[in-house]
């Protein structure tokens, strides 16, 4: 009996794979170990124990803190993954419709980040659009500013006082995920279960911190948090260490719910988390194109400038937040502090990022020019074509976006193939040996990119995909294989024919050269249209390539008739020249065949996605 007929095995397999992916990945293990160590140091080694002071059970508390944080992060992963699956197909459409309006850019960045729960993924996506020429640097600045607003949704979620319903949410979400056969309902179930795990993890961390209420050294340490500079530095370092501003925000809100920190201290810690998260952006930009470094630098400059602008106004921000936030007036002062401060911190976090965006949005052009000065363009020849530009590993967790990046990388390989095709006819007819050698080098670059793309799509195919996404991967695999075969045909066959012309000193008549140039122009146009169709996922351009078939067939028929008349012409080496000319025509026919197949695959892919979106609507 297969595993699919045994629900228990399926669930165990799914849970195991998720745990291995989140916790078993070396980077994640490193992050969680560092988090646990930081928590232990924060709660134990940061201050000396006084023999006269009753000491908490450090081992038990550290285990609870570490376990609670692990559940919190795992819940975030589950919820964000489900949100990506539910809304991911729409995110690329939202960004694709982005206008030059800076306010719309900020709103778009906030929406996309709120959905995918990761400003770094939004930044990676923006880099892809900049590199593809679909978005300007100025537009990207607005999106990155808006992304900071989107990240505040995490603080708003964790500030709700519904931890007592955590296990109910886990049970309901698990039931929807386990019993439903509908992919969409399963995703919603995973989202609810992830949210329940977030609150359950917070509850565990809160219980672990409860003994610290009477531990004077810890209370003394919390008093030091009233100094905003200390709070910002500690939160920035902690966020940089665990590379998760959500984890820092969650811990700050848990501490506030226990009455350990005041609102100004909580605001300072939230400011620090905003700076610490810049480390993640900079690390993600290492080894990436100049656009990625610029986008990360915008993130850093914007966040640091925002904190510097507000640091002197923390007391005023606290007063404003207290005025607009709900107050538990029926509780004693200490209990009211613990009840109201978490919501106030979350609101301050949102107001801070929203206000910064509104303040700095008028300086988008200045930000764009500044980062272009700080990170100038390299000469084009310094960027190796053999290094993938768009295949970012982080986007594998959002399949719809990863598919778009794969299309952009395929298009980039296609640009090389277009260059090969453009050069090959003049190289053959002019007996240009250096140019023929250059075309062979271009093919090697296409081969390398082909390997990267196939490997990336292979890794993507092992993720949790919808039926349409799995079908899209197969079609993209076919497209990149056809593209590689097209490049090989040019490199192996047409370059070989070019060398034959040189070696045998064959002369092609001017009339035949004009006919071949005309054929070559039409076929090059078909390949270029097919590559634009892949890049833009454009069904119209794909239809144009397919619609060229009648015209192209007529051209080949005319070429065959021309060759029949040339066969009896009085010219030296007539038979060898005739055979070579027929081979060139046949290779051009094969090239159009590949372009037509690529266009048909794009058309099928675009149609399938259109039908899926219609069903979703």
C-alpha cells in the first residue's frame, strides 16, 4: 500500500520534512543554537548572581525560552509559507502593475512584505525587476520603504492577547490541513496552525520569564534599558545575531507582557531591531549584482536615518501611542503596564515605520542617486555571463516568484543565443575565423547557464507546489533544453559549416547570399520574439512566433526553388557549394522549429496560469 493511502504516514512525512527543512538545515540549526546561547547569556551570564538573592532555575528557564522561541520561529515559517502559497501568484501581478507613483510603490512594498513576512524576499524580488529593466532604482526605493511597514504586521499579530486560544488554533489549523483535499484549504489550515504555534511559543517564553519578576539583578538590568542607546544597541546586536527582527519583536512583547520593560524601553528595542535587520539585507547582497547591493544599501540608510531621526523623540512617541492605544483602566498599575504595553509597542513600531516612509518618500530620487554614487556601475564586461543573476535560493520558498526568476534567467541565456544567431551568418559568409571562435565561446556560457537553471528548477520541484506550478516547471525545463539545443545547433553545425567554407574555399553567389540573409533575418526575428515571450511571459509575442509559420514555410519553399535553379549553374565546386547551401537552409529551418516550440510552451504556460487566476477570482 502506498503512503498516499495512509493519512498517518502522510502527516508524519509532511511534519518531518518541514522540521528537517526549518530546523535540520545547517543555517537554521546555527541560527537556533546562537539564539539559545544568546538567550542564556542574556538571562544568566550578563549579570553576576548574588548569593543573597533567590536564583531562578536557569536550566529549566533556558530550555523553555529556547523551546518557546523555536516554536515561535517554526510557527512564523509555517504561517509565512502558507501565505506565500495562497497569495504568491498575486504578488508578481501586483509588482508588475507598479507605476512610477512613489506612494503606490510604498503601498505595494508594504502589501507584498505583509503577505510573505520577509522584507529580504521583497528586496530580492525588486532586484530581479531592476536587473530585468522592469523597474527603476527610484521605484525600488519606494518599494523598500514600504517593506518596512509590511514587517510591522508581525508585531501587530504577536501583540494580540489570545495565547489562551493557541492550542485551539493549532487543532483547527491541523484539522483543516489534515482532512481537506483542497489545496487552498490546506494552505489556510497551515496558516492558522502556524499562527497558533506563534502564540503557543510566546506563552512558553512568557511562562519561562515569570520567575524573573522577583529576581533583582534582572530587574536592575531592565532599568538600564530605559537608556535608549543601550536598548537600541542590544536589540540591534540580538537581531543581527539571530537574523530575525520578528524574533526580537516577539521577545520584546513577551517581556512587556510580564511588566519587565516600559513603553519607552520597548520602543528603543524595536528601533534596534530595525537596525539589526539591515545585517540580513547586507548578508543577502554579498556576491550579488550591483542592483542587489544598492537595494540593501537603501534598506540600511533608510532604517538608520529613521532611527537617528526619532531617537530624541522616543518619549513623545510613547505619549502619543498611549493616547491612541486601548487602556485597561480597571486593572492595578503594575498589571495595567503588563496588559497595555505590548499593544502600545506594536502600535509604536507601526507608527514609526509609517511615519518614516511618509517623511522620506519625498527624497526617493536623492536616495537613488546616493546609492548609485556609493555603488557605481562596473564596466559591462566585468560581469560574467556564466554567473546566474536571478536564481536566488531564498525565493525557492515562494514558488510563483522563483518561477518568474527562472524565466528571467532563461531569457538571459536567450540573449546569448540571440547574439550567437546574429553573428553566425556574417561569420560564415565572410569566412571570419575569429568570429566563429567567439560564437563557440558564447555557447560555453549558454551551457553553464543551462546547468544552473536546470539545477534551480530541480530544487524548486522538490518544494510544496500546486499542480499548475509543477506543470510550469516542466514547461520551463523544456524551454531551457530547447534553448540549449538551439545554441548547440549554431555552435556545432553552423560554425562547422563556416569552417568548411573556409577550408574548401567555397564561394556562395551574391543572389544566394541575399536569400540566406533574408531567411536569417526572419529566423532571428522569430527567436528574438520567442525570448521576449519567455521573459515577459507574453502570450501575444508567443502567438506572433507561431503565426510566422506560414510566412517562414513560404520563404523556405522559395529558397528550395532558388537552390534548384542554382544546381545547374555554371560555377566552380557547384555540387559541394549546393550541398553546403542546402545544409545551411535546413539548419535555419531547425532553428525556427526550436523557436516555434518555445513559443508554444510559453503559450500553454500563460494559458494555464490565466485559467488558474480566473478560477481564483
